[in-house]
C-alpha cells in the first residue's frame, strides 16, 4: 500500500506543480481531435497475484467543448505475475469521457471497455478506470489512474483480484 500512496503523491505533486506554474498560460485542451501515444506503469492492488503492470497505448480525444471530450484508447498491457505465476497479457480497448474543470490543463477521466486476452484460452475482460491528469500546451500529458479488470471465471488466465494503480506519460498532437 505504501507504493500506491507514493505513486499518487508523485502524481499529485506533478499536477500541483503544473497548475501553479502554468496557470497564467492559456490552454487549448478539449477543442478538436487529438491523437496521443502513451506508456504506463503501475503497481498491482493489494491481494492481486500480480506485482506490476506495463503498457503502451494509442488514444484519440474528440473535443465536444472546452470542458468535455470523448476518448477512445487501444494498446497492449501486461500484468507481471508474482512468484513465477502466469502473466496476464491483453489488448485493452476503452471509451470514456474527459472533463476539464478549467484549471489549466487539468482533467478528470473515466473509461470502460474490454481487454482481449492474447493467451490461448484467455477470455475477454471488462475494464474500467478513473483518474486525473494534466495536459500541457506543448502536447505532453501526465496522468494517474486506477484500472480494474473483471475476468471471466472460465478463462485460462482467470484471477479473482485484478487491478493496478498506474502513471501514464503521453505525447499528443492535434489532427
């Protein structure tokens, strides 16, 4: 649990630093269509058979207004098992919503979707996530989130406790 607390403390510090130092700059956040390429790393939740997770993704953001954007994300994630267990590798496909409270480039994010297992016998998982982040004018994006996975009990990769607390670093640009 201490690692999770440290992870969110670092994310909160970065967001606080970004909002106080860049508050005077105007931020174009939600308007238009954006493409982002990101990497993430996280620690598994307590009780999980996994130690940590790593991932890469490609995301689209469709701005509805300066306060709200719709998101679509796909990529590859691997959850590394503890004690020589079986790793859980999947392709997450999620859709969601980003809300910009108009504090610089700060945002709140909620997503849900499916995780398609890459191992034979693996079933599709339900994925949900929520978090916060900061989208900088130059295209950089940093975020912290919790991501949970609900697997089908018939899956060869089935684990009853799945989820991670993760940091995501990305670079985005307008299309």
